C-alpha cells in the first residue's frame, strides 16, 4: 500500500470516528473501523474515476451517507 493510500485511509478513519462521536455512538474496534475506512476510500476512488471530482469531498459524502443508513 502506498503512502497516499495510507493517508487517505487515516483520513477516512478520522471522519468515521468524528461521525460516531457526533452521533454519540460507540466506536467499533480498530480493525473494523479500518475495514470501513478502506471500503470508503475504494468507493471514493471508484466514484472519482466515473464522474470526476474531489476525492476528499466524495469521502465526506460517503461517510455521511453511511451514517444516514444506520
């Protein structure tokens, strides 16, 4: 895994933790939140390839969408 990919996943983890705190939900274990972050980054890259756009904005939208579904 490259440096940039690691940074993207760390950022996604921070977005997820922030949303869990904001909604006053218990944060999942580190391994689970890491898997969620990797999935969000993968989806963000796929969406950016399809329609273009800023990867950071797409990741934020995906995290918010994840919590709206819960």
